[in-house]
C-alpha cells in the first residue's frame, strides 16, 4: 500500500469529508466486531449511537 498516495488523496478532502471517512472506517470496525461475535448487538448499537453523536454525523 502506497502511503504517499493515500496521504495525497486525504489532503484534498475537506474537514467534513475526512470526518465522514473516519466515521465509515469506525463503523466498519464495529460491524466486523458484531459479525464475528466479539460484541453483542446491544453493544454495537450503543457504540454506533455514541459514535454518531460524538462525530455529529447525520445518517
């Protein structure tokens, strides 16, 4: 993976776009934990709710 390419693409994003990408990565991680049974549905839903609130993301 070319880090310079990723950083270059990241540099052109607005603050809001960076926040959205960070949110999507964190949501993907939560979803993977749920799929693998590492967390319960209730834990997933609570964490997702908290993430949405903290990041101010509209879904």
